[in-house]
C-alpha cells in the first residue's frame, strides 16, 4: 500500500497517510478540521541502500576485491619513522 501526501489549503498543515489505492482521498484536515485537504503529487520513493560496506561486501566480484587489495599502500611493519607505530 502506498503512502500519500496531503496538504490543507486552509492552515497549510502537511501530513502523510498510508492507505490503499482504492481508498477515497482524505478530505478533512486532522489539524484544523476544515474540508480543504488536497492530495499532493509525489515522485515515488526510490530504493536506498544505507550502511558502510553494503556495496563493497555484498555485490563486488572477486576480481574487483583482489584488484582493490593491490591498490592499498603497503602496511607498516613498525620500522619507519613516519608511521605512528614506527621507531
């Protein structure tokens, strides 16, 4: 079921309503009670993939992962003076 956006022309109150496509549109404003509510046109909600590592760990090919390892700088073994752990 989609979520519809509404706005009251009388008081400017905006709200969303989760309802079936066959349900009648809301006509009465829940804020001021006047019957001057109109449904807003929304662009559909896109799919959002959030979280660090989603793309890197879930769907990358093994050839990409091995190429990414080769691009990393060499790790410090503690014998260089510019590294925090160096001597």
